C-alpha cells in the first residue's frame, strides 16, 4: 500500500523521471559513458540541474498530507466525516479526516487483497472489486466484494473476469 502511494506521488510530480523514454535515454548515456564516448560529468549535470530545480519546487508545493495520506471509502462512525489511510510506525491505519475535531482511528483489517476483477454483483454499477479473504477459524480462502457490507457477494471460487 505504501509502495502504491509513493509510486502515485512520483508519477504525479516527477513524470519525466519515471518515463520509459527518459530511462532509455539515461541507459543509452550510461552505455556511451562506459564506452568512453560521453563525459559523465556532462550527463550528470544535464540530469541533476532540472531535477534539483523540480525537487526544490515540489518541496514547496507538495504537502506532507498529500505524501502521507490516501482517501478511503470508510466513514467515521463518530462524526460522519471521511476516513483517510495514514501510515504509522506499525503500518497503515484509518484516521478521521476531521482531525483535530475528531480523533477517531482504527485498524485496517489485513485479511484481504484487492484484485483487479470487478465484482459480479456490483462491479459495473458501484465499482466494487474482488478481494481475497480468509475465514477467521480455519483460514480458508474465499472471494468477496471490496464494498462489503454494502455488497454481500461471496464465493469459494475465483469469479471469471
């Protein structure tokens, strides 16, 4: 989950660097440096100067909240505000977006993994995805909807895409 947050942040704010063409160009430049055809200081300078300028700009523009929080579908049961996913010392957790007026937090259950398969019951209308879950007692694997309890889809077999 944290990896996805970092990746989204990099793609949004440093799209030139995570671009395939940029990577290919840098690899080509490194090969040419190894062959003695290009000066490494020039290559580093051409990369670093625009990168550093962009980095300094992003340090001013990007808030800590954007870098450390992600929206969730959960609603705070204490005040009715949206909950956000935050990342702490022990991993991700849900916190009320209405902080400091409401300090409700709760654990994120670690018993499901979302797949890129739409829920057969609500996927087309509500956007639910299939999640892999485990039963509490025998730890058997089953498949359910990411929108549970709003959608009660459940199957012992992986639904067709």
